[in-house]
C-alpha cells in the first residue's frame, strides 16, 4: 500500500491544456473517487498516475517516490479498465496469472495467488472457463482478480462498471467496496456516475473543465457544496437552484423569485439589496406548506418510485423537484404550496460560489 500525491499536475496537448494544475493527496489505504462530466480530465489524470500519459508539469508521487518519468511497469500499480481487457484465448486462471507469468513467477506461487484471488471474488468454479463463456459481471471480476494477483501498491479503476446493466452495477459497487475493505489497498476510481461516487468513496474529488471544484467526504459534498456546479452534480435528483434577488420585506431579508414569490433566507445571510443570487435547496428539504405560506407552484409531473414520490413543480418560469418520503395525493396541474427547511438551504452569489451564512 502507498500514498498518492499529485502536486500542481498539468497536462497539455500542444497549446490545448486539459488539466490546469491539479493537486490532491490520497492517503495510504484510502478509496478516492474522481468524478465529473465527460471531458473534465478525470480519466486523463488517472492515466497520468498509471504512466499511460506523460505529465506536462507538476509531480506525481506514489509511496513517496516521484514517478513522473517511470514507465507503468515500474510504478507498482494495477489498472482495471472499462472494457475488461481479457485475453480471449486464455482461461480465467491464465488471465488472472498473466502478470506473474510475464515476471517468471514459480508455478506453485502463481496457483496459490490465483486461488486466493478467486476465493475472494467467487471465481473458483470459473477458473477453467474462457472469457466468452462469462457474463459481463464475471468478466469484470476476472479483471479485478488479475489486479489482486499482482498485489500492487495502488489500484486504479477507469469507469469499470459502465458496460454493465443497472442491477449488476449496484451489485458490483458493493463487491468493489467490500473488496477494498478486505484488502485496504489505496484505490483511485474514476466515474461520471455520482451515485457510484457517493456510495463507494471515502473521499470524492469533483472535477470540472480540468480543475478540482471540491474535495470531501460524500455527505460533506452533499450537504455543503462550495459551488453550484458541485450542488448540481452531486445528488440525484440534484439540488434545486433558483435564480432571484436579495431583498428586504417588512424589515426581514428575503430572496425574491418573482413578483409574487419569495423564500426565507438562512440566518446570517448578508447580501446587498437587489443583488442577484441563487437559492439552493435539496428536493427532500422542501415540503407542503399551509395557505398563505411558502411559494405556490403548478404540478407538472408526479413520479411514484415506491419508497418516495418525485414531483416536478413550475414556479413562474423556474422548475422545482420535490421528493416526498410519505405517500401524498398530488395530481398534475394541481396548485400546491411549498416551503423549505431554511436551515438546509445553500445560498450562492451570482457567480455560483457559496455564500457564508
């Protein structure tokens, strides 16, 4: 196991810069997820850690050793790819043992390591099969087994679950997290799926356009996003972000959405009267309000999901999503009134940065 330290890492292709001085320290044994939309630079950063991409500037260290100029085979890492990368003419056992075969390891040692990895991943009955005889989830477990057999300092995962169906992705998330808990090997995992990030990570690195927006534990990012990008990206459904202005009504600071619609501000919010801003509230922190309270909106869509009901509501020219944990009788085109849990509200300035309360 080892730490991974990335200090002001830049990546450019000619004049086009992909990563703009990224810095993050990953502790020994930590499970860190790099998350962000397509093109944000997360896979490029992972490939730089692996040595599959050269670093333009800055340093990357693994276990306290700068690896900028080391080839992948000398970095003591193992990478699991999205497409499994299994050899079709080799059995499961041969695929898992391949790195040890290249290294000239004794047959007995190879067999021992393969059997141990197969036991961990539930692959023992499949060791004699070929990749074409396996399901997608089984192939992904073989790819993971190949990494375990190597016993690296760091595991790198590049969107390994993207090719699986929704149910299998859920099962594999649990398997990978359980595997990390057993092996305690430092792990860097790339995904565009914020649900994977939230459910698997010790810490999440949210990336956007080659920069790091925020680093933190899953619930820290969920409850305290520093920008509207993080607020909108983390969470499903994402945080409601409503445009309006800061005003004073009857001596009380409020946030006005429209001429006849306003919301209370969290205590301590201080912005100039008339300044534009963004009101952020998670769907589950909105609830039904009594007559004359909260804001009125027209129901657009009602989506019963079993454990919860999602309701999309139009408030003026803006849209709000509300999540009800209890069964509610609400119909499309109905006018309802909504009020937020003020202590859960996040306020942002017009540039999208979080305001201190």
